[in-house]
C-alpha cells in the first residue's frame, strides 16, 4: 500500500533495484526446475543420443570452416596470380612503348606480327611383339635345320609424326630373331606420306596421296600388311615362293589416287582407287626377293639392278548391303628397261608379276559376332632368262603361278576361326606346293592375341618325288602404344 506521497521527478522508488533481481532469480529457478524435470524424464540412452548428435553437428561445422579456409586460400592465390599477369602485361606495354619510340610510327604499324612456334617432337609410338612356338617336322622335311623352338620372331617399333598439316613421317623398324640369341635390325618402312589434294573425277577433297621413301608396294590385297597384322601366323606359300618371305618392299615413290566415290539411291557407297609406284629394281634382285633368293640358291650368283620397276594396282570397292561389301583388285609389277635385273657378268633377266584379288566381308552387327571374311588372291610370275645361262630352261623362260583362299568366321567377340588353303609353283625348279592351314585366334584383350595354327604342306619335287611337311604354330602377339588394335580384325 502506498503512503500517498508521490515521488519527486528524477527520484526512484526504493524497491527498483530489488525487483529485477528478484525476477531474474525467479526465472533461473524456474528454468533450473524445468531442466531438472526434463533430465529426470529423459533416460540415459536418450541423453547419450543427444550428446552424439551434438558432436556430429560440431564436427560438421568444423569441416565447413576448414573448407571455407581452403577456398579463401585458393581465392587469394588466384588474386595474386592475376595481379602478376596484370603486372607482366603492363611491362609488355612499357616495352612496346619503348620500341615505338625507337621505330617510326608508320614502320611500326606496317610490321607484321611474328609468331614463334616452339619445336615439337612427340611422335605416336607403337611397339609390336610377335613370338612363336614351332613344333613338327616342317623344317627338317624341307631340308632345313629343325626349327622346333621358341622364337621371339619379330619386335617392331612404329613411329609416326605429323610434320605439317599435309604430311606425316613414318618410321617402322624391326628386330628379327636369327636364332642362337642373335637378332637383326632393319628398316621395314621409312617414308613421308603427303596429302596432295582431292579426287580426279569428283569434288571430294579426300585423298590423293604420295609416299616417298621405303614402303610395302601396292601389289595385291595383303602385301600392305605386316606379319603381325595377318589373319594367320605366316604368309601364304604363294607369297613366299613367288614374291619373297616378306612380300614386296621397295624404295621409291608411290601415288594413291581415289579416282571416284559414288553413293546410290539406297545409300550404298562404291569407290575406285588407283595406285602407282616407281621403285628400285632391287625389289626383284635382292636376296630377300623370291627371284634373287631362288637364283642364289640354284646357282650361287647374286643379282643386281640398274633400272627401276613400276608397280600398279586398281581397286574397286562396293557395298552390297548395309552389312556386306565386296572389294576387287588387279595388280602388276614390271621392270622398266633391260637393266632392271641383271647378273654380275651382265646377263639380263626380264621379270614381271601379275595378280588379282577378291575380298568379301559380311558383318551382321557392330559387334562383328557371326561375321564372315572370304578372301582369295592369285599371283602369276613371268621370267625371261634366255641370256642367263646358269639356269637351264628349255625355251629360256619360266612361268609360275599360285593362289590362296582364306575363309574366316567370328564365333564370339574374342574368337575367330578360319582356314587357309593354297597352291603354288616353285619359281625356278618346276616343283609344286599345296598347303592347308586351319587356325583359331583368341583376342584376350585389345592389345594381346593368341593364335593356334596347324600347317600341312604337300611338296612335289620337279624330279617326281613327293614329301609331306607338318607343323603346329602357337603365336603370341601383343602391342602397346598409339596403333589401332588388331589391324586385321578392324580393317580387312
């Protein structure tokens, strides 16, 4: 109850200091009582869960603080970098201003900017290794040393480097096994591949190319392939007896001209391509060629050459349906001039090779499972040895021919099964060789293939004798680098 006396202005009631204090005490007491009641009502397990949740929230906040600190540091580094670039730009402008003061303004404006292109040597590198296990009486029957052995047959290093927008340099070096832990190094191909422009009969810009150097000659379908790219473990008997164990390789010039490219109303494409090469006569005369090797084995005489050879091929490609196509080609290789192949005593041999090939492919879908490859090729050799007395021929000439046929089916994404059959004449002595080669190829990976091939030769000698030769080949081929995997699978 008030006393009826009003407080004077500016004065305070005597209980003004006690009232807030009392109110706070009451509130604290109430809060403590409520907390005590809540703690009392909450069990030990629930309290532990609440504490764990609190720790999780605290850890999350700490992680966010760390991330924010890292972002701030990165932002500061970026700002410093931009400041440095701006400073360098200002220095460049200062240098430019100094140059402009040294050079007349008109001369400076007319000066073309100079672009410095740093030198580059970063070729695409591929390495191929071909290893073979050979078992059987094949070599012994043919009068050679027994070849039942493991052979690291060939290791190839393939280097390719674009040297201009219109040219590419290629170097393919091979290390070949000679036996007795000895090997031979040789350059299989070394050339520059130049793009010269468009087609001859239409405006398609793709195509006309020129090679300069050493290359596999454009003769037949399979001569362009290296041995690790073949669908079998070796080359056909006709190639080995009429062309050479490695096929035809020459030094010179080659032009490849896409003559035409057409698309019919159904969207199926067709094309015509011409190839022409001018190479040294050593392609026929060296001991690696079939002719040079046969003459050396028969007479002990080495051949030479002072004139070039011309090699030509015409190829037609047709899409028969969206899933199949057909390729047909004719080839010829002929000496130019009478000195293309000659012996040391000046005796001259006139030589010519002619060939035809047919390839049919069928792939039902993109996986290639169930696809077929049928490829046939024939070769005919003409030799005029009238002026070469060591070889005794009735009319001074020798014609020889051979052929082979490959049939292959893809059984699964990893397995191909096929067979190659063929027959060929021996180049000089008149004998005949027939062959059959069943094989299965297992592609374990894009860079690793295992192939098992059986081989049977029926050899008929010129004198009437006949022998059989058999062997089993287990081939391991692997590669790494930039080369497309399994060339014969994707491009044949």
